[in-house]
């Protein structure tokens, strides 16, 4: 909860924005006066403040008299009588200036009536500040209306006159200069766009903070923006009013999520699923071995609204929770109250729509210019859109931008994310593209076609992948129009431009920069990601060429993508990493020379790693494409056109099966599938249901191509091959997916595969399967060896200990009550003692829990240990307290309460379901979530029991075995809980973690520990087998010891009562 010390999301947004956004202080006044030209309360108020100064000067004597500053009467200037000629002339001059101003207002107002010149009117308003000028002109009259004025009254007239001259000059300059108008218009739209972006940044920061804490992180809720189909299976909480989510209370949201998670675990569910250790907690003694309990995953606890989402009559659900998470509905009222406090809803505004309409006006003019074939106008509007994109880039780079490739992918592919302002530009340019293609004018097409590419190029220069990815795909759009074009010359032009723009931008702005030595690692990796995204666009072009059976374009695209980064080969340079390593090892160098060479080596390794990444990504792209084409070939075995495509694409792969397998292993994963978007290829708008089987297609192509590569080899040659192996290949060799099924089908039905495999290739199925099995065995041996030899991570141990402590203190209720409510707790952990046995965990667990990386996931391991420690301690203390309590019946409950002399000293403990079974029907019991109920910030506090006009606190406690026990205690006679040192004689202070002795030892790293267990093996170890098998088993295990030592002393006059509820 400390993470959300600033409980409101807007407070965190403000803090984060101060870190991210760095603007010059001089921009404050620019921002303050940026919208003065628009009629608004702010504009009027600023003008009024300025005119108030002139008003005070013009009536200085009267103002001083008002405030009894008579001693300053000497500065009272000569007054102008309202009957004087000078006064009348001043009024006439001011009226004349007003006539000019209002003539200008009428001129601009007339412009606003025509959509074609509406942008010009906006520019004129902004440049001339005509609105504040007209307001000032009107307000100046009030200076002369009220009483006599002095000679200072000349100043506002002169100021208005000069302001009018300046305003008129601005209007004339804009009207006379087409270039100036275009420039000022771009500035105006950039400014409006920036204002819209400014609001969007707050929304973006807020939702990033919110969503980064969801999905099982700090807040165990999932964001789910869709409607719930089967709402009867959920508890759904609705908003009480409509508007926009203006703020979210994160503390309340976390508290709500924790209550839901606690209820879910009681019902046998985990947010993320996985294994939960069943830890034995008790007094120090025999060592046990953990057993794991599988908790089914249930993350159906949904946050339905995020920051700045609209809440209306149709979309008013805020949170929905699966009913399976709750054994009973006892917590729902508390959750309902929390929901009300989580969301702050205010009325919505429509500023974004206003800006959108202003920008769409430029699109309408663009389309009109295209239809009228106004080449100069289209060039002007192309420049305008580029400047708008530059404005976006400039602004976001000041607020932590630009986006990395991964951030941009997530932003663009997220259903409800993305920058609305960029979508406006992209949507407008798409509409403009369509009109451009309909014009069939090559010059206009050339100008417009390069517009998105020009924006993408600027994004590369600013290192922003979001804008780059949003606009570089327009090259695909060119090809789509090309295949529909009937004019052959124009069609060839469009196809050529569709790939040539891409290659030229990549060659000049990415590959050329990668070869520069002045770039740092971050810049190099960003350029690599730009380059890799070109592969995505080329892949899509290749896919579209295949879909249209356009083999000529397919070959052109394939040739272009193979030539990308053709000159970027740092590993083949004279000064490659191997050469630098040789120099460091063999040459006699000074310390400074070694330092320089080491720095050069690190940079060279980065560059060569980038070269390798680019090669792998290109190979992945072709692998996915080949798998897709093979799938079509399987369905159309006699289609010679598809055969051309398949033969073309499969020819790009290496001839050695080891290298080909390596490409397959780097391609065969859901992450790679997601990166390339292959699953979208399965989705067809044909009304049919399609299964997404991308990995199966990859496996089939791997099987077919591998057999093709082995066809010309003998069995003896093949058996000498060592395939690269991974856990993924081991799973495939076991037959868990389609690879083995495909190979079996090829052997069983060879005639079905003659279209792609010859007889020699089919004959190699069995020996290829032998290679796979050999790779699987090698992987398993490597994993076992690694597990036995790998050193456990001290970082993971520390994380485990922190998880244990955090979870223990979150769950331990009795000690919290003793300390904070009974005031009967003393911490003596610094004083050594052996007079009490230790209490805790002494267990042997899986060693892999403490590896930084492993192929098995261990969910909340330390958290579960902490929870079990807490429940064990609570159960132990409850037993100790209850054993001296007098047993009573349900009917004696109230009379027992009356026996305790001071009602303020009464405390009630209810274990597990007894809390609700006993109190749910009682009118005297008030749960803690009722409104206007006094809260106790004590763990386990559940509410108040009203008795004889007094409120008795009721605590909900947990016992591992006893479900239906009620304890009535006199807290003044309950006794003392003392925390003692957990250390035994000879144990090191380093093992002390807060109140616990914690020690995690790997048997493979501690010979003495190994021998101790081998000499006196526990029963569970004896079952493993002989001594050698026991040693091998222990090398894969760790011993975990977590002990505390405490003493609970009852006074002689201890007073307590216990009630056991009978079964219903």
C-alpha cells in the first residue's frame, strides 16, 4: 500500500508528468496567452485586468481617496471635465478607433460563414487578437462613464489605437502573403493539436500507471473493457452517476482487489494459477519435504473502466467479479462501498471533437484541390500535414518520447489505446490517398504518395517508432491501389513506388546510420528496430502479392527485401569482434590501450549482435511466409502458380539442416507469431469459423523442408548430425504438437506428399525422427546437469525472504492485535535466549525455485510460505489462548459478556466461518463496512457487537483446523506476547531477517549439509533409493529453514470463554 501513498491517480499523474515533461519556463506566458484570441472567460478576464490598471490611473485621485490616502493628494492630476472639448475629442477619437475595430470584426465574421476560408478567419483572429481588442475597446468606455477622469485617461485610447494599428498590419500581412498564411495556419493547427495532446498525455500517463499495476501485479484485477455476456455469473457494480472518470483512488482499488483475492484463495482459486506449496509449520524438529497443491487460475475479476473513460446509461458497469470467487456474499457490501470510493466521476467536455473538426477542414480542402487538380495547393497541404506530424513529434519528445519499437507495437495493437490525434492524421491521409488514386494524375499521386513516407522519415530522425509504424504501412496501400489500376504504366509506377520508397528510406536513414561509429547503444538498437519493421511491411507486400497471385511483384519484393542491409556486415569487417579479442589476448598493450579496446569491443559486439538480429528476423519472416504458402499448396496440390511461389520462397533458406533447424527454433513461438502478425492471416471475412494454427504450419514446413535437405544424404551421414536443441524441440520430439504427426503421416501416406517430397525425402522420415529424439535426450541431460550444477541466485533468495516477510505481516492477525490493540507485545529479538523451542518451517524444496530463469513457473512461492507461517502462528496462539478458556453454550453468550466487569475490556474472536455463522443473523452486530461505523485499523477487525449500550470489537481470525470457534476474552487479563531471538547458539546474525531466522541452502553447494542428510536420511529420502540416488536427488533440492521464537504468558487471573458452534 506504500506504493500508493498518493492515493489519487491524478496526484501520481502530476508527479510523473513533472519527471517526464520538461518545458522552458518562458513558455508559461506563451501558454497563458495562447488562447486569448478565442472568446472565453479567461480571455475576457485577462483583458479586464489590463484595463483595470488604466481605470485606476484615470481615476487615481478618487481611488486614493477611497482608501484614505489623502496624504498622496499631491499626485492627483488635473481632471478633465466631461463638458471640456478635450474630453469630447478623446471620446470621438476612441469612437473612431472603435468603428475601425468593428469593421475588422465584421470582415472576419463574414469569412467564418464560408467553410473554404474558415481557416483564414481563424488565422486572422489569432494573428490580430481581434477579440481581446474589441473587448478592450468596449471596456475603455467604462473608464469615461464613471466620474471625471484625469490626463492618464489618454493612455488607454493611445494603447487601443496602437493595438489597432498593429492588429490591422497583421491582418494585411496575412492577406497579402500566401506563404505567411500557410505558415501561420500550420502554427495555429499545431497549437490546437498540442492542446489536445496535452490532455491526452494526462490520460495516457494515468492509464499507464493504472494498467501497469493490474493483471496480478500490485492490484490483482484485470482490465476488461467489453461487456459481460453472462452477467448472472458475476457480481457487477454500477456507477451512480454519468460523466467521465476524472480520478481513481488507487488505495481503495488495491484494498478492494486484496479482499477479492483473499476470498478467491479461500474458495480454492489463484489469480494466475500455478503451484502452491503445502508448507508444514510447527515446532522445530524433523525435516519435511514440500508437496505442491495446484490452484486453478481464476482471473475473472474485472475493472471495466479506466481513467477518462465515459460513463453513460449504456456503459455504466465499473467492476465485475466472478461469483465462483466467493463462498458466501458476506464481503459484497464492503466491496460495494469501496467501488463508490474508487471512482470519481465528473461531467464530460467535447474539446477533442472541436480540434478534430478543425483539422478535418484541411482534409476537405485537400480533396477539393485533388479533384480540381491544383498541384500547388496539394503541395501546400502536404507541407501542412507534415508540419502537424512534426508538431506531434516535437511535443511528445518533450514528455519522455519517442516510443520504442515495443512500446509502439503495444500502443498500436491495443484495442483501446493509441493516440487519437495521430489517428486523425492517418485517417485523413487515407481518405486523401483514395481521392488521389481516383485522379490518375501521376504528379499529384507522386506528391501525396510520399506524404506518409515523409512523416515516417521524420519519425526515424526523432527516434519515434509510433509515428513511424503508423505511417510506413501506407506503402502497402500503394500496392493495393496498383493491383486495381487498369492503366498499365500507372500500375507499374505504383508497384515500383510501393517498394522503392521503403528501400530508399531504409538504405539512407537506417542502414547508413548504423554504419556510423558515433552512435550509442540505445540509438543503434532503435535503428535496428526501425530496420526490422521494414521487414514487416515487405512481408505484408509479399503476402498481398501471393494473395493476388502476382508472381512478378512477389519476385520484386523478395529481391528488394533480400538486398536490405546488404552493405551492413560488421562481422566481416577487418576490425570485427574476433579481431579485437585477438588483439586484447595476444598484443602487449598499455592499460589505456586495453581500456580503449575493451570499449571498442563492447560496441562492436553490439553492432554484430544487431547484424545477427536483422538476419534472424529476415529468416523468420520468410519462414512464416513459406509455411503459409505451403499450407495453400497442401490444399491445392496441382496448382502450378502456387508451386512457383513455394519454390521461390523455400529457396532462400540455408542448405544445412543444422542452420535451418536453428531458424525454426527461433521462429517457433507464440511471441514470434505475435510479432509478425501471422495469426491475422487466418482471419477471413467469409462468414466461416477458422482455427488459428500458425505453429502447426511452421512445424509442417520444418518437417517438409528438413526431409528435402536430408534427401540427398545417406543414413550414416544423417546420424552424425547434431541438431541444435532447446526445451521447445524436446517437447516437439515427444509428440506434444504436430511435428511428429506430420512425419508419421508422410511415412503412412507418401502419395499425399508427392507434390512436394520425392521418394528419397520420404525414406528419411525414420532417421529424421531419430535426430529429433537424440536432440530431446541431449536437452534433458543438459537440464538435469544444469539443475544440479547451477548455483542458486542470491537475488532470488532475497526476493523470497522479502515475499515471506511481506506476506507474513499482511496475514498475521493475532500478533497485530496483541501489539496494536491489547498493547501486550514486547520485542526482545536482540536478546539471545534458548529457553523456548523455535516455531516455523524446516523443509526441503525444489532448487529451481531459486533460479533466475527456468522453464517451470513458481507462482508466489515466498508469499505462500509467509501466509502459511502467519496461519500457523495464529492457529498456535489461538490454541494456547483457548485451552484455558471456559466452554459455554450459544444461549449463554450474552450472560457471559455480562460477567466481565468492564465492558470496554471485552474482545471477541471468531474463527473462519464462525464469524458469519454466528453474527450474520444478529441485529446487534454491525459489520465494519456499514456507513458511519467507527473503524479500527487492526488486522482482522470485522465489526462491532452492541451490548448494553457498548460496542464490543469482533475480530475475524483464522485457524487451520477449527472452523467454528468463538472466543470471548478480557483484554486486560489476556496476557503478554514476547518476541524472542530466533537464533540458536553458533548461528550467524546474517541469518536474522526481522524476527525470523531464515536460511536457504542448496545441497549441491553445502557438502556438510549433504553428508548430514546422507548419514541420517529421513523417511522420505530413504524411499528415493540407494545412497547414490539420494545424493543425486538432493543435488536438485534446497533446505529452507524459517524459524521464530516467541513466548505467550497468561496471568493467573486470565479470563476467557469459548463457544463451539454446532453443525447445522
